[in-house]
C-alpha cells in the first residue's frame, strides 16, 4: 500500500477534526475556522475545500441519516442591548478568560502530579472510576458531558450557590480525570465550564442589581465563548460557534467582545492554547524542540518579513529547505534569486522545533526576521 506523506496525513487529520466538530455541534462554519485557527495554523485553498467538504458531509450524515441533533439545543436567547450592559460583557470576558487560563494551569499541574505520585496505570484508572461512583450519588450533575446541564441553565437559571458547587465540582473532576491519563477529552468540558462561569457571573450581577434577570441565559451562552477563548485561545471559533448554536447573528458584537477580552487575558498572562501545551507534553519536546521532520505549507502574507525578499536572503533555519513555490496556478522552482510575493504558497521541509519561526516570518506584520 502507498504510504501517505506527512503533508497528506496533516491534511486528513485536519479534515477529520473539522468533520467531527461539525457533526457534534452542527456548526460547519465554526468547524472550518477551528481547523485553520487551531489545527492547520495556516490557510490554503486545498485545505479549505477539504475541511469544508468533510464538515458538510459529516453534518448531513449525522442529521439526515442518523437523525441526531446538535449537542446543544439552547435556541434563541435575548440580545444584549447597547449601553451599560456592554461593560458587563468586558468584565465577563476577563472573568471567564481568567478561569480558562487557570484551567490550563491546573490541568498541566494535574498531569505532573499523577505522573509523579501514581506511576501505576492500574491505579490511575481505578481511582477516577471509584471517584465517579461516589460522585454519582453526591453530585451527578458533573459526571455527564454537561450538554444537558447547559440546556437546563438556559431554560431555567440556577441559584448562585448551586452553580458554584457544580462549577467547582466539574472543574476539579475534569482535571482530576484527565490528569490520570484515563481516555477522555476536554473540549466539551471546556464549553460546559464556560457556561457555568457565565451563569456564575450573571447570578452575581443580578444579585447586585447590575443585570436584568432576563439576560442570564444570554450570559450563560456568552460565558462559553469566553472560557473557550481563554483556554483554547481560538476567539474566532468561539464567536462563530456561539452564533451557530443560537442560530442568530444579533449576538455577533457581544460574543466578539467577550471572546476578544478572554483571549487577551490569556496573552497578557503568558498563556498558550491548551492543545499546544498538551501536544508538546505528548511529544516530550518541551523546551528542547522536536527532531520530527515535517512538510510545512506556508502562505506569504502581505507585509510579512518574507514578502519582497529573495529565497536566498531568508534564514530558513538549520534544517529548513524550500521544496516548492506556487504562485496562483504556476509552480516555481525555489531558486535563490526568486523574489517572494504576497500570496505565494511555500512548501518547506523542516523540523517541528523550527516551524514556529517560519510561520511567524510568513505571517502578517511578522517580527520573526529582520527585513534589513
């Protein structure tokens, strides 16, 4: 059988992730943006068509053939009116973004703690299993995926004390289980924790008389975007996901405010996307970098450090080699005298540890390389 190239493997992985996202949340646009914002990290027409096609096909099969609806069924929620309520949106973004950043830190700490003190895989599997059995009697709300809890909070807001208990339980149990290495994920828990953070914030604001009770469901949904952006650091995906979940674009300005503030909190505190951190831990590369060779697909952005420079004048790293340059439909030989233009697609063979510098150099307003 023919062995797939690294570029083909990356293409299929990204398309498959986009299909899964679209099937679960019935959000093809958000899945498309997520694939580029978080997975591919760069744009190409081939990747666009592949991810879009897989997302549409997955949504069709899930809903039309299997008859499965979207994970969240929150429906329409009231829009936040322009005025003083928007100050609360910025505060919600800071609050949920800080909690998302805290979630990342605690999750990594849990991974380190489990690995240091419980090396036996059998014990690491049994302990969360027994803990789940006990919590099934004490706090069953935190055991499921949480989508039913979110739908319930939108329809019937809970009191502050109950929300706080469920949030702390869900937060701690999620990092406890994931840190043990038991198979599972954090994508859905991140959204559920975001909804709980929004419910906490809105309940407190209502108690202080700063927010009408009718807007509590809206803040629950917006909290999902804030926590998501603060942890996964994908504000565009968060914004589109919330708009597709609610089925309305009237929340566009509100959700962008929350997601942008949350992502800014992550940046200002030196945070990184949680999936990037987990990937580096799984590769065991840390600060040492990785020796794995990859074929990177880079697009030269307008105003980047690569635009207007010859191939020979660019530092491609110790192990980087330009294999091909495509300008529109024309394939160009990567000769040293070839001057790169905005929109050129570069195919560079390099090591994973050096890929970040090349991506920054090809991006807009990059400071990765000097243009002198």
